[in-house]
C-alpha cells in the first residue's frame, strides 16, 4: 500500500496515460469505455484526497507529497520531481474535477470514434495533472505540450463549424505562444547559471544570486508574451473564441477550464518569485492591455455576440483580463486573487461549455436569436445555466466572487483609475451574461425553436449531463462558501515571495 | 444569544437549499418549509430584540496577506429594529403567498426564492463590515432577479428581472469602489472600528451612496423599480416595497459616521428630487401596482432626504450642545412605518388583483368596497397612514422628516411638503377609482374576498399601520434608534402640524373632487397638456437609457466586434497564416487524414525526442 501512498501524484498522471496507451495498443471499445470511468476518477480522487490531507501532510521546501523519479536526464538538470504547494494544489484539484466532469461527459457523448476521442482526452488529462504536479520546470512545460497536442487534433477532427480554420489558427497561436514561453524558460535556465530546472533549487539559487533587473525584465517580457498568447491576452486572443466555438465540448471544457491556466499558473508560480523586478517592470503596460483590451474591449465584443458558444469564449477572454490585472497588481493579494479566479473560472467556464452543448442538443443551434423559452421545456437546465452565469459574473456564494474581489482590492493600491475601469467590467459582464440567459431560456419561444421542438421534443437535463454539472457546481459553491479551503495554503505559499524579492 | 442570531441567518438558507435540492416538484411541502422558516425567523427576531442583549461577533472568512474578510454580526438597536421589520413583515407576506400562489406551477421555486431573499436580507441587517454587507447586497439582487422573473415565459418579466439586476450592478460599481477605497484609507471596513476612527473623505461616502442609489432606486437609477412590478404581488410587497429597497437607507444609517456635509448635501437633494419626481409620475399611472411602485420610490426619496438632512444640535445631559444624528432617527422611523403600511397596501392590491382575476387596471375596477369589505377597510387604513392622517403611523414619521427639513433646509421642506400634497392626491385617486363608484368590468363586478391566508396578513399589517407611529409603545430596546427621532416643540411644532394638516386637506380634496369614477383619467381629460407633460417626464429616463443602450452601447459593441473580426481575425492573422501555410504544404504529405496515424506519429515523436535527450540515440 505504501507504494501507492508514496506515489500519489505519479499515479494521478499515469492512470489516464496508461489507459490511453492501452487504447492505442488496441484495447476493445467496451473495455476502453468502462476503464475510462476509472481513469478519470483516479485523478479526481487523488486530487480531493490531497486537498483534504494537505494541512497534515509533511512539507519539504514548501511542497507536500514530494517525490522524485529518475529519468536519465539528470545531466541537464532535469528530474521528474512531483509535489504540491498552496499555489498548485487548487489547480491540481481543478484539473481533477474538470477532467472528471469532461471525461464523464465525453464517455456519455456518443461521439464518433469514441475510443480515440477518449484516448486523446485521457492524454490531455494526464498532461494536465502533470502540469500542476511538476516541481521541475522542464516537466511543467513538457506536460503542457502533452496536453496541448490532443487539443489540436480534437478540434480538427471532432470540431464543429469552421473546424479546419479553427484548428489551424489554434495550432499556430498556441505553438507560437508555447515556443516563446519555452525561450523564456530556457533563458531563465541559462541566465540563472544554476544549471537546474528544479524550481526549488532554482529559487534558492536565485534568492542568493538575484538576476540583474534588465535580465529579469527581458525574461519576464518573453514569458509575458508567450504565456500571454496562451492565456489570450488582448490583442493575441482571437484564437480563443474561434477555437472554443469549434471545439467539441469536452475539449473546450478541458482547454478553457484547465489547460489555458498554464500560462497564468506559470506567471504566479515561477515568474513572480523568480523575476519579481522583471514583472514590476512590465506591470503598467500589462495592466493597461488587460483592462482596456481584455476587460473593456473584449467585454463589449462579448455583448455583440449572437452565437452562444462564441459568447462564452469571449467572456472567458474577458475574465482572463482580471487575472492579468491581479498579476500586475502583485503582492500577495493580487496573485492570491488570480489563483482563486483561475480555479473558479475554470470550473464555471467548463460548466458553461457543458451546458451550452446541452442547449444545442435541445435547440439544434448555437444562434441565440433562434432560441427562447427553453426554460419552459427544461427548467433544470435553465436553473443550472443561470447558476453558471451568475457564477461567471461573480455573484457572491460562488468561488469567482472571491477572486474578483481580491484582485480589485489589490488593484486599488496599484492604480485606482485602472481599478475603476476594471470594476466597470463587472457591469458589462452582468449585461451579456443575463442577456444570454434571457435569450436562451426566457420569454416566449421563437418560431425556429418551436419547429425544432415539434420534431425533437426537448427533454430536461439527463443524469449523464446533470452529474458532471453537479460536480462542477458543487466545487464552485464549496469554495464560494468556504474560501479558506483554498486561501489558507495559498496564503502560506505566496508569503515567501517578498523575501525572494529582497536583494 | 449570538447563536440565535446565527440561527436566524442560517435557517432561511437551509430552507432554500432543501427546497432547491429535494422539493422541486413538491410545491405544497416547499411552501410549508418556507413559511415555517419565516415563522421561526420572526419569532427569534422579536425574542432577540426584546431580550435586549447587544453583541458583536465575527470570524475570519478569508485571508490573503494583509487582506482579510470576516463574517460577523453586529447586533445593535438599529439591527434589532430592522431585523424585526424584516422578520414580521416577511412572515405576513409568506402567509399571504400561501394563498396568492396556491395555483402556481412553479410554487417551489417561488418559495425557495423567498427563503433565499430572507437569508440575504438578514445578512445585510446583521453584517458587521462592508465587505460582508456587499456580499449579501449582491445576493438580495440575485433573489430579486429570480422573483421578478418568476413568470419568465412573459417577455416583460424576463426583461424586468434583467433590468433590475443590471441597474443595481451600476450602483454597486460605485459601492464596491467605495468599500475598497474605504478599506485602504482606513485599514478596516468594520462598522464599529470605522465609528471610532476614520479619515475625512467626501469621495468615500459618495461612492458608498451609489450602492443605495441602485438598491433604493433613487434618481437616476430608479427605472428598474416600476418594471419590477412584473413579479408576483407578494414579492413586490416584501422586496420592492418594505425591505430590500429600504436596504439602501439602512446601509446609509449603518455608515452615517463616515458622512461629511458635502456628501450629505448630495444625498439630501437626490432623495428630495426622487420624492418629487416619483410622486409626479404616480399621478399618471393606471396600473394599481405601478401607482404603488412610484409611491414607494417617492417614500424612499423621503427617507434618503431625511438621512441627508443630517443632524440637529441637542443638549446632552451635561448641558453641552452636541450633534444628534436626527437624520438616522427620522429615516429609520419612516422606514419602519413605511414597511408596515406599504406592505399592507401592496398586499391589499394583491387581494384586489386576486379578487379581480388578475386585472390590474384601476379604470377597470370600481365598487370593490362592497364586494371586498375587509380588503377595503384595511386598504383604507393603509391609504390613511401613507397620506399622513393624524394619529396613524405615517403621520408621525412624516412629521419627523418635515420638522427636520424645516430646521435644516427650508427649500427641501417646501419640496417635501408639496410632495405630500401629491401623495395624498394620487393615493386618493387610487383608492376612489378602485373601491368607490360602480364596477367598470365584469371581473370587478364578480370580485370576491380571498381566503384566510390572504386576509389575515392584511389585518395584522393594518394594526401595525395604526400603531407603528407611537414611539412610546416600542419597548426600550430600540431606544438607540428612537431617541434620535427629531421632535418639534413650541412654535415649530405648530407650524409643522398646521402644514401637515393643510397638505393633507388640499391633497385629499383635490383628489376626491378631481377624479370621477369613470373609465378614463379625469386629469387627462381636463388638462391633457399637463397630463402629457407628466407622462413624458415619467418616460424621459427610459427613453434616454433605451437610446443609449440600443443606439450607442450596442452599436459601439457591434463596431468593435466588426473591427475584431476584420482586422485582428482577418487581415493580420491571415497574413501570418499565409507564411505558416508554406510549412503546411510540406506537412501535407504527412497529412493523411487518418486519425490513428496522427496519434502514432505523435507517440513516435515523443519517443524519438526522449531518445535524443537522454542520449540513447545518437546521430
């Protein structure tokens, strides 16, 4: 048993990957589907267990559940070192929860070539668990690539309208973003002179030998550009609504919900402690891009959307603006708010993509003008959608509120003007969120929808849709009501940041 | 005792959760659960208040670095009074809902919504800090959204719910900025801590006031409240008349220590103008609920103006002149009496609407006095209370405000006195057209009184509407609020009393003589110019906002979207795509379209890369 207990994190990564490998080697479909339940459940259970046990688990170098594996890459300063700190723990849980929901939804989705679809999703899931469990920066990046490639394939093969263009654009942007970030990470490796990708060693080394401010600024600039593309910083965001509009729902859930957070996570976990002066150097331009571009411009563009999935995609871009603002604000409150918002947004956007697909199954369209009055036919679906909408626009009681609040509080110290502009976004998001809910669900039904409803009488939310939705909603509520479950370890993990900054 | 306060807060949340999770299809059970919760809340609220113990408790809810939010209870006399108002009026309305919503298909959702509302409202009442108040502030907005949009298949209800939430968010924009600014300026948002020490700032109270402008529907954000009448009538009574809209006034009273003269001046004039504007609008309405909605706006304007009028000099026990927060006393006093008589009036209108088979046009009513005698009597008491008939509740609280205005600002006094004339005018109009004369429609001719659940709350609230104005009957436990009520003495007393009487007589006489029991509006017939002007005044805000939303905001959004699609998505990126397309040509050879092939190529690539990296493969 101790073999399992000591290797929890590895198991969470390996379980989905092992099944993916088995499927690739020709596992029969029946078994592929059955075992998929287990392969998606294992990361979830391990993530929840780690969350539960985190306070009691012994910590070394600020990390709990630490384990190192020999890879044969030691000569390059690379080792598979897994562990969780207060920053990665909430995201690890996020990956487990959203992965489970997306997996369940995919298993029940009756997608064509289900086996391969599940295989790709499992690879993605394994990669995601790996991203947030890695203490080694090389593996942090490697697992991201592992999760990213299936996304391209899933969009290109199982995607909806414009899938070829969307897959192409997604690939170009995200590959470019990943390459630039890699350049940044390699520069960090080279310039630090520590000859290690191990984050703990790197941090200790840089605390003793801080990088010069210009070097920090250059590397931080590279990272902000590369990771900014991955997180859809304006104006490098146009891949996101297009890609999510075309992506199959489970892929959109996992990418928008979890994988996209890689960039922000990298900034909070790696760049903030290692390159504090570098980020401060860029903080003002970053904040202005985020508030004018992501929050206000993209917010208004979201209002103009007629396609439900595009609307959700744009709203997700807008909310990433808040996350960048939190990073620009710095300190402990800002990045703390970013982590809270990342988790909350990941859950709520995954839920929205899931429900949008559920809406599509009933209305046979994503065009909001052709919907209306669905609440009369599917009241439970309407209730879930309204809850998800209110979560995403930051209603207290849901996790999102805490993230936004902490970011606004931190931002005031940074710049009251930017804070006022950012808070104005809260009104914008209420407008498009409630407008969408009203157009899809309320009022009398449209002629188009009546026609569809006559041919395919809509049913309310099925259990196969309800269970993943409930899982996501439950975690949103849980963090919303008890934010300390995230902030206690988070606060502890962010606290040493100023110590490293001192030089 | 603190555990009882926690219980009062948690009970309705449990009720809402149980209904949402298990009782969706069991409307009757859901109604019972919700009403039982409301009964328990009212009982505990009264016990808590009478017990007299006042306390503060809080625990930390979240901490990040130096920033912490706590969940706490500040139970002082102000909170005790407000809790009693919410509990008792809430209970009456829950009971009324039992009858009114008996045949509704989505009864469970309705009662679940009421429970969420009670939870959120009690949270505002008990909150010991501004962040917590903001949290519950947003939640009452959410419950209001759910309940206004209860009949969501109606486009108008769906629109009204959306409008209410968005208008409130506009107000909350300022509120939240105010709270954050207050936090950094003072290092705390705890109400008690702010009371002992805070920096002098005009901006902070004004930003915080924005929240009250939204929630209490003051100009220029008043537009959502008349539309909110799309909700079921008991909801209008509870949320949009008695309690939630008064939360803005309550919040101001909570933070009155932060006030400075410049901010008070703005607040006073906002309230005064709202009171007058809404009273003018009320004259033109022919929907029974809309008249009451504008009346609510007007009365909220009174409360806000009263708060803004500020303090009065007073001799303390050692004979020194000190400032007494008379604005808080007058505003809270009027809030309390208004909650009683406005809830009564709304429930009375609900009884009328129920009796007339959902007819809401007062020109299609008439003669209901004979057919619905109990509703008639109680409604008449409500009308008498709101127009300030001597010795009923509204008389005392309105006099307190008029006196304060008389003492502090004569211009405001004149406007508020004129508003009182209008109040008497439109209420008498409503009362006469609804209850007197002869029935002007089949529905009105066959109107009938509702069952016990509909009538008993009317009787209880009518009793409160008579008694609530006698400060002497309140137990001493509320003295922290009631000793702040300004009282006129000597010549000032005579002037105020004479003004009140004159205002009342003029308003009632004009209303009674002007309006004939007919199918059309007498004012519109006799003076179409004046009537048209008032209608235009009423519509002006909606016209302006609709123009802004449709012609400016939406068009700007469309323009940005257009630019986004053309420039960013189209030109720039397609240019880049062209370059990459060259690489794509080469890659196409490997692009077989076979999915397995992709996957095997990918796995192959990983293995080869690993091989190179570890040195297992060599060139």
